[in-house]
C-alpha cells in the first residue's frame, strides 16, 4: 500500500469511516498488517494492526475462502457487517486478539463456514444465535477465553455433549472460580420446548381455526408465530406461557400451509407447526387454446381440495382417453395442478370444442376452449371443375387444376385430407396421379 496514505491514515480516520461503506465500489486495498491473495487473507502483524476486518473490492471479498487473524490488539468485536460480503468464507481463525463480543448476526451471510477457531480471545459470553444459520459440525474452538459460567453460555455445554471428542473447556463462576464446562448448571436455565395443538386441522374454506402454541423453558421463552404469506385473517392472543392463534374465514390459498410457532430464550430455540388442510370446491383457473410443443397440448390449471376428478368432452361427447389423447399433469403444487390434454398428431377431425369438467365432493367447474389443429383442405366449391382434376403426389403437394396449389405440410395431412373427404358430404371423385 501507498506509505503516505498510511502516515496520515489516523488523522483521516473520520473520513475513512465515512468512506468505508463506499470503498468497495472504488476498490479496497489489503491493510498493511495483512497479506491478501485471491482466496486467503492473513493478518498476523500487530503493528500497525487492524481494528476491523479488511474491506476489499466486492469481487475480491466474495472469492475469499479463508481468513486468519492473530496478534491484533485493537480488534474488539465482530459486528453484523464485518464478514457480510465474505459469502464464500469456509475457514475463519481469530486468535490472540482482544475480541470481546460477536454480534448474533455476524455470520448471517457466511453459510459455507466449516471451521471457526476463536481460541485465546477475550470472549466472556457467546450467544447460540451467532451460529443458528448453519450447522456447526466443526468442534467449537473456544478455549483460552474467559467464558463466564452463566446461563447464556449453557448452549456451549449442550453442544459439547453432542460431540464425541469434546475439547476441555472451562468457565469462571461469579466467585472467580474456574470450573469445567461440563459441570455448568446455572439456575433457572432450561432449553425451551414447544407444542402446538392441534398440529393438523382439516376445515372447510371460510371456516375458523383456533390453535394454541405452548412453551416451557427458563427464562420464559418468547413465543412467535410465523404468519408471513398467510392470506387468512388472523389474531394472536399472547398469554404468559402460550399464544393463541385464531384464524377466521380460511382462505383456500392457505391450503397445505405449515404455520410455524417458534420459541426461544437465551439457552436455545425450538419450533412446532400447525398444518392447514382446507377443503374447497374445484375451479379451472386456466384453459388455453392448443399449443404445439413436441405434441399438441391444450394447457390447463385446476385447483380444488380434495384434488378434483377431470373429464373432457369433445363437441359435446365424452372424450375417451387413450394413448394419443390423454391428460398429463406435469406440475403438482400444493394447490394447483398444471397439465395438458395431450394430442399426438391430431387431424382436423379433432378440431372443435373441448370442454373440461372438474369435480370433487364440494362442487364442480367447467370451461370450454376451441381447437383448430389443422385447417381443412381448401376447396373452392364454386369452381365448376373442382374435383374433376386433382393431382396429388406422395410428397405432400396437391394441385387442383395445376394452377391452384394447395400445399399441406405433412404426409399425415394428405391422409387427413382423405379422411375429411370420405367423412364429409363431398362426393366428387378424387383423382390422384
Ligand atoms: C473470483 O473467482 C471467479 C471464479 O471462481 C473468477 O472468475 C474471478 O476472476 C475471481 N475474481 C478475482 C478478483 O480473482
Ligand atoms: C448478505 O449479503 C448480501 C449480498 O452480498 C447483502 O445484500 C446483505 O445485506 C447481506 N446480509 C447481511 C445480514 O449482511
Ligand atoms: C480449513 O480448515 C480445515 C481444518 O483445519 C483444513 O483441513 C482445511 O484444509 C482448511 N481449508 C481451507 C480452504 O483452508
Ligand atoms: C476483556 O473484556 C472485558 C469486558 O468483558 C474488559 O473489561 C477487559 O478489559 C477486556 N480485556 C482485554 C485484555 O481486552
Ligand atoms: C445440517 O446437518 C444435517 C445433518 O448433519 C444435514 O442433513 C443438513 O442438510 C445440514 N443442513 C445444512 C444447511 O447444511
Ligand atoms: C394432516 O392431515 C392431512 C389430511 O388429513 C394428511 O394428509 C397429513 O399427512 C397430516 N399431516 C400430519 C403432519 O399429520
Ligand atoms: C354443447 O352443450 C352445451 C351445454 O352443455 C350447449 O350449450 C351447446 O349448445 C352444445 N353444443 C352443441 C354443438 O351441441
Ligand atoms: C367437431 O366439430 C368441429 C367443428 O365444428 C369439426 O371440424 C370436427 O370435425 C368435429 N369433430 C368430431 C369428431 O365431431
Ligand atoms: C372461387 O372460385 C370462383 C370462381 O372461380 C371465384 O370467383 C371466387 O373468388 C373463388 N373464391 C375463393 C374464396 O377463392
Ligand atoms: C381456373 C382454371 O384454371 N380452370 C381450368 C381448370 O382446368 C380446365 C381443363 O382441365 C380448364 O379448362 C380451366 O380453365
């Protein structure tokens, strides 16, 4: 780095702070006490040292997978923003610094972290929330910190118990006595548990539901219903150790939704769900004219709970499904089925009106769409010679009177022409040469 910038750096620290947020736009630089490579940042020089995590360009920070920081006397905390842009960070070591606090959202964006070494710092407490967004499958490397024997740290003991080769960790109680973490039993300190009753409700659309989320744990946990995305009107009645949720006028949009009740205190977190099964009559949300994909498809979207039975009618007669005309559902979601009436090589006799009727025990719906797969071959019947001179060749070209050309695209169309000719009232002789 430019050395004159270093000399005046302190004097300009106010300005520096102002610019820090913008810095990545203009290209940040590796601090003097660090060495930065494409994937790795190492800061081990205590002079001049660093006060926060390096801020590089956004691209550079995204490519970093490992940060190693040691011997820093001016590094006190890890804030929400310290590691925000290091989204690919896997290995983090912060050791022999004066790190005293870690924000509970410090690792919010670092979901790829595999290894966190926080040995030999000044941490007295650490919240479980800090690690809630990812699995800590790595051992907790916390030794050498003056951890307090307090309720807030109990989760560390619980975590250590899960691990086969747990490291020896100690904490200091309020009389200044150092104790083994495994013996930590703070009073009034219990992981919360939660129960939702009922867990599963089946109710008609428009109906009402009442559910209770009850929690235990110490200190008394906070109870929270997650009602994001819910369409139904709701009310929450919070009591001491439980919370009552009342849903009125159930909306079919909420069918299949799982409403989560989560409870948490300083020791940990727990959650339970209420599942909504809302019954409602079927509806055809969409029925479109045929589209040609690999095969022809009459696309539709239907809804209903229970899932409706589908029936098709063609020109008002029941359509019997078979290999070349059948219903295909290609996407099931909680509430909607998206599909096709699939037709393989339809001809003009398949033209006409298609009516879809959907039915379940609560009602039915129907919609009709017109389909024109292939135009009937063109004949100008007012022309006197029509039909007396018709040439067609195998390839697909049909010539009437040699000057008028009726070009049909495929061999099947020639067949369809023959079918058309035989089924229609057309009686003229067809001569092919
Ligand atoms: C970051 O990594 C990507 C691919 O992993 C690479 O294309 C890009 O050049 C790297 N950026 C820098 C600044 O090294
Ligand atoms: C996580 O990263 C994204 C993109 O880098 C950013 O927009 C967001 O603010 C970050 N979240 C937090 C909590 O830092
Ligand atoms: C991360 O740390 C683990 C454990 O020390 C080590 O095995 C691994 O090689 C490190 N990965 C990187 C990318 O530095
Ligand atoms: C460690 O943190 C405590 C506050 O928790 C503070 O009083 C003490 O000065 C810190 N020690 C060092 C060496 O930073
Ligand atoms: C967390 O760990 C469990 C089991 O070890 C695994 O099934 C799950 O996919 C992991 N989740 C994440 C987000 O890594
Ligand atoms: C809830 O009820 C529905 C319908 O009775 C059933 O399909 C579903 O499996 C139930 N879910 C649970 C978690 O019991
Ligand atoms: C088909 O049935 C509907 C009602 O079921 C009726 O309105 C319509 O006239 C019928 N169309 C034909 C061509 O029979
Ligand atoms: C259905 O009606 C259409 C248009 O009225 C007609 O072209 C088609 O040949 C009819 N198909 C059947 C099988 O009745
Ligand atoms: C049909 O043929 C007659 C006589 O040749 C001509 O007058 C008329 O325009 C033709 N109609 C069409 C639709 O081509
Ligand atoms: C419109 C047209 O070209 N008509 C001709 C059809 O063919 C006969 C003979 O086969 C002619 O006489 C017509 O003029």
